[in-house]
């Protein structure tokens, strides 16, 4: 099953979204890479890299805004593991919901990325 990595400036936002998604797709692994130490607002490449090391299958990274996207892209550039981890720049909540449900249905990372691109074409 495709894992999800949620990168938000707010650890609380990412945790709340993870809780919501668990109701929709209970078997999908969701990793929270939101916020900074001490509950501060922001994003950190090392938290994203830590999430990479926790995934058990291919994964999709979803971000909220600005530097979360920049840090996710930087973490991907530094990634040397063997999992297929892809970043999609789509609305965090809606994209995570679609990706979680489709992962729960057994779709591949490529199929989910295609669905995200189709649903959120700009």
C-alpha cells in the first residue's frame, strides 16, 4: 500500500489530518512530518527525511504551503533510499484524502499520482 507523508507548517494540522484520514482509510500508513521542535510553526528537512526512513512501501509527499514544498523537494533530492517516493503539489487536505482512499483500494503510486494530477489540474 502506498504510504503518505504529510508536510505542514503546523504539527497539529498534520496530526489532525492524519486522524481524519485514518477514519477513511484505516490501513494506509500516514507519516506526519509537520511543524518544528517544541510545537513551533515551520518545516524541517530532517523531519521529512525521518519520515522517508519510516515508510514501508512507496510513498507520496503532500505539503501545505511555501517552504514546506521547498523542503519536501530538497529532502527528495537528498534521498538515496530504494522506495519510490514522489511529491505532488496539490491541496493538502483534498489531495491527502484522495490519495489515502486510493491507496486503500490498492492503487500504485503512479496511479495515485495520475489521479492527483487529473483531479487538481491547474
